C-alpha cells in the first residue's frame, strides 16, 4: 500500500485559509515527506477563484501556484520521492505543450513524474479560462481528444492529430519519457472516467465514495480492463481521499467538520455524492480507526491512497497531520 500527500498549490480558500502556504513551504514539506517515507507529493491545478470561495472570502482572492513548476522545483530539491498532479485540468491545457512539459519533467526528475488528468471540478473556472475561444464546448469531448493527442505524442516517432478542439501535424516530440509507458492517471469516478482509464491510464484516481460504491467500481474497472485485453493489474487503483487524524474518533470528526474542506464538499454536492458519508468514507479518525479503514480499502483492491488531502487551519497544523499520519498510521500498515 502506497501513501502520498497533496500539497496546497491550489487549495487556498478551497480547503485552507487565505493566505496559506508558499514556495518555501512546498519545498520544505516535500523534503520532509521524502524523509518520512511517503511515496509521492502531488499538486492540484486551479487558475482562478471559484464562485463559492468568492462568497466565503470577499475581496480576498486565493493564491494558486502552477503545479508543474512547483513540482519541478521539488524534483530539484529531492532525490527519491515521486511527484504528481492531482489533477491537471486537461481541457484547460494545450495537449502538445502539456505533453512536452510532462516529458521534460519526467526527464528532469529521473522518471519520477506522474500526471493525473481530469475535467476539473468547477465549470465556472473553465468558462473563465475559455473566454470566447469555443462555442458550447463539451469538456468530456475535449478530455477525450486531449488524451488521444497526448497518447500519440508520448508513443509515436512522428505524430499527427486532427480533432474538433485540437490539431497538430507531423510533430516529432523527443526525448520520450524515461518512465515507460508514460504514467498518466485518469481522475474521476464516473463511467466515462473509468473507460478513459482502461484506454489510456496507468492508474485510476477517483475521489472518495462509500466503500461499497468504491468496491463495485473497482470491480467494474478490472472487468472492463480484461475485456479490453489489458491485465487488470496494469491500472493502479489510486483514490484520492482526505485525512484528519486525532487521538479519538470524536476529536477527529470534530476537527474535520470544523475545517474548510466541508464547504468544498458542499460546493461539489451536485456530483451526487452523499455528504452523510464524508467522514466514514475518508480517513477521518484515530490512528486505530484509520488503520481499520485502510485495511478495508486494501481488501477491495486499493493499491495507493494517493494525494491525501489534510484539512488544516494553519501550515503548522498541516505539518503536524502529515507527521502524525506517517508515524502512527503509515508506519504500521503491513507491507506485502
């Protein structure tokens, strides 16, 4: 079982106060995660303020950092820990330049980069970025085109693509990545996301779900992979959960419910997830409770608890949570 941490590159206002962490914190926390034995550190991708964050923090825009540049700096300051994006909002990026950035980061980090891609949680952010360049765009179609466009660039000596949203001709993109195949993970938990993971992904990174729902979707993913001729084990099951640890279950739940992450969950209620499960379905609890939850996740096929989000009201509290989890949970998880 692998564990990794999502740094606060794009979480101000969304989960943390404004202002929160900055460049020196990202480097320091990544180096500490490497020392503590985490598999990887990840960054998330936002460019402008979400509507509900404007309502919560009027007149105080959050600081959002480009995750690829942050991760490049982290790669230069570390030697072993992997780095990843959770997630890169693919419809808001040109696939040619994104593929070039991804391969460059792979090369510069010695093959340590993982890129998880998804649609993005907030359509208003996409609309702010898109301006008037598209007429009635469908982000799912952009996602599919972007994945195919990058897949060709990652794998073909000379690649061409001609779609509704993206096109290029005779692009020779070298060097190729050190990590082969390039480790692209697909974010999202709906049927379309699972099909994309089967077609393109080296990993599947869904958000939290009640355990029985997660179990059913993992089984569906593995079945679809087998039907597509892929070894089911070739797609890493790497859900992104949140974690709040405290001495008792009651204290942990209180800490979680008083955090900014709850408003974030409410803002995403349109996705259909039942918020009454947000404590039980995430790693909220005492070390003993969290260890029990991890064993249940392992039993249904989870291999990597990726890009853990630790809600906190200060950088010091975030640091404490990362340390506490590593020492009281991660160190006690049996390794195969």
